C-alpha cells in the first residue's frame, strides 16, 4: 500500500512542477512584454498620473536578473534594448 501512496505522491509532485513551469513561462512572457512596452514608451506623452505606475513597472523590470530578462524577451521574440 505504501508503494501506491509513494507513486501517487510522485504523480502529484510532477503535476505541481508542470503547473509551476507553465506559470513561469507565462510570467516570463508578461515580463518580456512589459520590458518591450517600457522600452518603447514615450515618456513625453505619458499622462502625469501614470508616472508612478510606469516607474514601478520599470523598477520591477530592473530588479530582474539579466539572464531572466533575456529569457523573458526571447519568450516574446523581442531584442534586448541597449541601455545608455
């Protein structure tokens, strides 16, 4: 009986890992799309009441590791933007 329980636990763990990997893939796509959005954002045309939100998004993107950001951009098939 414990062998069956062990197999069920393994199956549940596999399912959970698969769900987490799918969630990670989705979050990478969101991060990639957000990075492209920020890179193409014309701040001169941004309404003043949106500055705080844009800054928050920009800070979150800057906190992502370079490797993760590259992977996120690859997920949306975007080229990294050269920073000054």
